[in-house]
């Protein structure tokens, strides 16, 4: 089982990034997929969640209107489009899969700084 995140990096405030998480080793379409983030000295928090069919979506209040989660079950991939990034969005972003088991990726660093 693997969840491999990519797309992180350094971006200026107001910029955009698109994170991807490629899954393998399990039935991706059966799992609820989420993005979490953890900033230095803070607890890990839920950013966005999408259900199996891609129609039930939830966002943290802090990212509503700026971030968009989506999934492509044919490609075993979940995405997080992040627009209008703020300094406070700086964190390690993790992909998570939940159903009969709970899997986590290794994380990708997102740094928002001028």
C-alpha cells in the first residue's frame, strides 16, 4: 500500500499550488480520501475530504473558497487545488485514505512566503 504526495513547494502569498496523491495497493475507489496538514508546533488538522464518488465534499473553514479537492478513480489519484495561498497555509500536507483501513502518505511540504 502506498500513498505518494507530490506538488508541494515554495510559493508567494496569493499564489497557487496543486497537490496530487497517487494511491496503489488497495481499491482506491472504495476509500474516502482526505487531505490533512500539520504546521510546526501544531496538531494535524483536516483540510478537505471527498467521498468515494466525489460528490460529498467537506472543507475546513479556513480554506473554504480557496481550496478544491477532487479525485480521479480511474487514475487512483486525489488532488488538492490551492489558490490564494496565505502564509498560514504553510505546513506539511498529507494524503489519507479511510475505509476498512486507514492509510497515510509521507507528506509534502508547502511553504508560503514572500
